[in-house]
């Protein structure tokens, strides 16, 4: 994605959120969680060499990135359930170059479940006035952020599926 995303991408996110209830967003998050669990089933450290983020990616890089992304998403949605807006900043992409395979895998497992729980909590009454400031898209509401985060992880699920040679 370029520094300035095409306005149409932000509009697509906003349109998808406007057409979705929180129950539908929850269903999408649950599907995302199940898809992620499927593509990492049986994944081992031997299949996932670590390395710098600016080199070729392995499954370890995806675990590291998705864990960090979901931690940021979970924290933003937690603040949204408290009626607080959030500025995500630009440090939400990675945990750095040091987590072990096990640490990265376990973070994703923890945060994918927590993300789904936060979507459920948001469905209990987060207003459209609660904003999440994304570093590229600017201000979006919590439902729009849920669409963005779920779609982002789904993209990496497809990437993991391809890396591992899984059909689907």
C-alpha cells in the first residue's frame, strides 16, 4: 500500500462496515479465526525460519506480523468499548526480529481469540463517534476498523496458505 491509499480503498472499508451489523462483523471475525487456525495447524519452527523483516518472508514473519497487528486491533477495540478513540501510530506492524516461533505463534493464538471477543463486546454498543486513527486511512470508526483488521488478517491467511502449499 502506498503512503496515500486510494480514496476508493477507504470508501470500500466504510461501505462494507455500513452494510454490516456487529453480528455480521462477529461472524466474519470468527471465520477469520477459524481460517487462521487451519493454515497454521501443524506448522513447526522448522517450517518457519526467522529473519529480518525487510527480507523474504517465511511463516514466522506472518506469525510475528499478524500477532502484532491483532494486538493493536484488540487494544484499539478495547478502548472503543470504553468510548475512547485511539491513534494507532505506526508501530503496530511487528514485534521486532527477536520472538521465537513459539512466542510468535502463541501471541497470534491469544490475540486472534481476544480480537473476536472484542468484536463481540463492540456489538454491545460502540457508537459511530468512537474513532480509530489508522496511519494510512486516517480516522475511521470502530466498525470500519473491524472490517479493515479482519480483511488484513484474511489476506495474510491466504498468504500463509500459499506459502505452505495448502489448497483452498
